[in-house]
């Protein structure tokens, strides 16, 4: 059992569609981070959410941290082929060891 | 500003050998973490170093070890390699230790065990 479960695991959508990726845990996190990883590269940090209930927007990407700080979501509006990649949530529940989510592989078809 | 540099990018070894991977963090970053990424297990934390001291260690056998030098560069070593050690090994650096610190990743070392 993974500490951070992401859903869906795979997502294939047409350009212009909207999508939401979920990151869930039974543990409380002081903060959660979202990363995107493209083939052959390391993950790149997109955002860090710190406060329960917080919503952060990054152009077409909207990130939300759950009120109880156990879950987070990433919503992409009008997806583009450049959004294709592996999306990972990550956090450290006890402030020590860092855990990554199971990952969501997104493919946006032109 | 140069990013995190990992060398080598690709490595092929046979079972029983040992390997050393290198990571040069972003200038000024003092924390370095190592991760193993496989299709089945995803990204798993190996260990974190800060100011030459190991702060945290993941759930990996003692064959996996690391160290950090005074210039913050880090190495990880895997001894007695097994087929299951085939993976992408990623290094990440951050300014300081702590879960709120943004991590900057290198592009990894792809290790294949024959």
C-alpha cells in the first residue's frame, strides 16, 4: 500500500478537454507538492500547497489542498499536447521522509 | 544557473558488481536526496543528506549507501548488484532540509543490471 494514492493511473484525452487528477492519503501532510515528469527527464516542481483548503492557480492548472490536509487535486483546463507527462504528488507526513504518489500518466492527443 | 547534474546518464552492470553514482547539486544548495524510480514501485526515497550528514533513510537494504562532501556533491553506492536494482536513480537538491523545500531534480542515471 502506497502512502499517497493517485487516480487515475492513466489518462488519455483529446486536446481542449478538461481533467482532474486526485492525490489521496490517510495521513496528514504539512504540505504537498506537485511535479511533472517528462520521458528521460527528472520531475519538475509545479507547485507547493501548504494551507488546508488552499487553492493555487498556475495558468490553466488549478491545485487544491484538502481542508484536512490529507488530499489534493490538480485540475487542468483545456489540455494541450504540451501537458503530456507523468504527474506526481509528493509530501512528508512527519516532516522527514519524502513520499511520492503512485503517479498519473497523462497523454493529450492533438 | 546550472541545474542538478548526475553522472553517468547510463550505466550497464552485471549481478554482483558494485556501482557509484554522482550528483552535483545546484550551487548553494546544501541538501541532496536520492530516489529510485521503477515502473512497478514508482519513485521511492533512498536517503537525504544535509551538511555531510545523513538526515533520513528510506526502506532499502544496507547495500545502498551514500555520502555527501563538503562542497555538497553527493555520491550513492550500490554493492552486490541484483537484477531488481535496475532503475532510474534520481538526485534532487534543495536550499535547506525540510519537507516544504522545493526539490530540483537531475535527469537521473539509468542503471541496467544484466
